[in-house]
C-alpha cells in the first residue's frame, strides 16, 4: 500500500516517536509499505512519522551501489566523524532544497526485520540520508539546518558545479 506523505506543517512530524518493542506482522507489512511509498514518491529515505506513524522506524534505499535497502528499527547514531556540506531535500517539504552540514561518516546501530541488531558504518551520501532519517525520528526537520536554499531550477547547476570542484 502506498501511503500519502505527511507534508509540513503538521505536528505529526515533530511529535515523539515511540521505540518498537516487538516485531509484529503489522510492522513487517508497514516496512513493505514504507519501501513502496518511498519508491512511489522517488525518495531515498522515509521515516514513519512521514506516513503518520509515530514510531522509531525508517527505510533508506539509494541504490545497490549504496548497499540496497536498509530497514531501520530503533536506529541510533553511535559515532559521527568529520563534516560535509551538501544538498538535501525531503518528501515532507516539496520544492524546498538546501545545503546542510552533516557528519561525513557515521556508525549506526538498528534492529532489522528479523529482530537482529545490526551495525553499519557509512560515509558521504548514505551517511547523510541515515542522519536525515534518524533526525526525523527525533522530531527534527532538515529545514532548521539549511545553510543556503537552492531553488529547484538551480539544482542541476549546483550538482554540475560540485562535480567541477571534485575534478
Ligand atoms: Co525528510
């Protein structure tokens, strides 16, 4: 099932999100629905409050190159290192994009759908998406951290300039 996305302003996005204590059939279905919803809206991450569920669950899937699908239950950041500034958007803020400072590398822990505790270390874009989604679960929104707004029509130019700087 594809859920509608909760759009800002809506206090569902800033409420407390409860820890998951048990992996139920409903939670497994929700994880499947969250992935389907994220893909249907062309997202790379989705936190449960964004579909109206105030629980500590998020999904992240950039591409196979970035490790495929991550289903994060009760995720936590264990270690943050370095800093990196890059462009971000959010399905709950259509048309709003901006640069945000994040840690370059994070080590996170979470429970997967089998109830196994996992640890993953990520850098760059994957680390950025993990941090964005884990902040949703603390009721925090990326717009509070925007350094510079980038208009949607300037996003291509922003990435072109980034690539030039990396060469
Ligand atoms: Co978001």
